[in-house]
């Protein structure tokens, strides 16, 4: 349900007294449009908020939600691809989804607030980038729900209301998912197997089986962009698109305080290596932090990279030519940086996509970030190639014609 926040004002009023249903993807396999945890709200009047598949199964899910609101019982339905019936609701992409539908009545006995309604109202005040976690019990009878404001500090004992069914190994699995910003299913009883997706017939959720659904979102990871130049100006907005909290750092105030860096969350005028050391000492860097060194000046680069390579960061990249890269490696070795740490450096920075302009270089860098984050083996970093980083000029149009004639 975290994908639905912040909720529109019109829906907030409806949550206070109107009945509604929450349809949530609890398991997925194959090629599917949306991940586990994605939700869609259906109001008693038929209004819909959110999407589960981009249009493939929404109509059928709305019908299930209306049935659930009428009889008060939850539903667990599977949607996949069926070539036998072209008009059946299913996923044309070939994947499969298990969708849980939970009705929420307009009023509860004794004036109590339904736990899912209370959770949605708590989530309503959250911004899209704020850390938050939602832990739900799916048990066919309304279950329970817990909202956590600080997922990174979650402990087994911070799931009030779920303690009767959540303990032992399953509780530790829930804690791990919450603290890592993950999403998935956990069986609260039995063998405690975690179900982050569809794990075959034996691992799929069954109708009526109690399950814990975890959704967690940590604070945005940080990107430190060192270098107030054209490349930094292009990288800052590109990094923002990827969800990073971006800080631009440059020791030269005249360069850093320019309008073109307004997209950065923070602009710091300080010697880069001193700023990095201070942030590390203050505990404001973690294993998701990214450092992009674009200064291309040894007096800034070498002390900064020496400090960065001593930290546990997700990615450290440095811009420069092949010649600059070799000089940089020699300087780091002379400073006593271990070769295995230097091997973690992405230098020259970026994927080999023949980038030339600052905007293209920003794409090259962000592409390598994504590849490094997903450990993709199908991309080639510049550090693993040889030869010119980019062509100085594209071939003339007539050259292509001559080559085509020669090849045919």
C-alpha cells in the first residue's frame, strides 16, 4: 500500500466512514508489471485508486472487491495468462499474480477502527520520500496492521498487535525485510519460509492461510556529486530521477553557488575529502551511498578517493581519461591504498555507450549505477574496456554508404 501515498484529499474523507476494499499483490512470478506490495483501493461507490497490472486484471479485481465488500470476506485470486480463453482476465505479458482482497466495513462493532483503515490514515500524512514500513496480517478476518516510522531501527518487539501470531524465526524474517527496505510474504506459523515471490506450487499462498505481508521503504539513498562543472550539472537531475538525495560538493563557492545546481538537495562548499570524512564520522553515510568524483583535478581527487575507498559505499566512480586513470592509480598506490580496494573504483566512470556531451555522460554514469546495483552482467563498464572512451567525430554519411556496399 505504500505506493498509494500520499493519498488524495478526496480519498481521505472516504476513509473516515465509507466502506472500501484493498486489493494487494502478495505474490508474483514471471514477467509482471508491478511488484509484491502494490495495492489498489476500491470504494463502496466504485471509485478506484491505483493499478495492479496496467489494465490487464483491474476489471476482474474490482468485481472481486465489490463481492468482498458485500459479504465481508477476504479473497485470494490468481491471475495468469490463458491462451485458451482470449477474453479471460489475465496477464498478456505471460506472468502470474496472486492478489489478496481485503474488505473494510464502513463501521466496526463498538465504534472500533478497522486496523487497515487506521493504517491508511497513518500513512496518509507521509510524503512519498519519507521512510515508513507497513506490516499486515492477512488471515481472512481483517487481520492487523502496524505502521513503523523508522524501518531501519525495527526490532521483533516493535510489531504490537501481531505478537500472538508472529514470533520466533518468522518474526526475525519480518524484521529483516523491514530493516532492509524490502517487501514480501512470511508465514507466521509452520516452517516460517519467506515468500518474496511465487516459489512454485508448494510456496504459493493458499486461501485462508494466515500470512504476514511486509512493505518497507527506507530514506532515499545519498549521492555525493563532487565537482561543480557541466558534468555535475547534468548528473544532479539525472540522479534525482533515480530517487537519490543528491549533495553537490565543491571547494569553490563561485562555481558551486550557480542556479544550474538548484536541483540538488544540498550544495556544500568545502574541500571534498574533509566533507566526506565529516559525514562518515557523523554516521550520515551507509552502504547505499554513492560517490561520483567529477572534479578531474588531482589535488581534489586523490585525497577524496583515498578517503572514499576506506569506506563501505555502494559505488565510487571517478571521471578522467585513460591517462588520468593510470596516474590516479599510481597516486592511490603510493598513498598506501590496497590494490583490492582500488579494484572497487569505477574509473573511468560510466558505461561504454560512446557518451560525449554532459547529458550523455550523466546517462552513462546512471546506467552504470543501475548495473552495479543490480549486479547486471550484461553491461560493460569503461574500466573493463580499452581504447578511446569515445570517438572524436562520427563517420560522414557517405562512409556508411560505402561500407554497406562493401559488405553486401
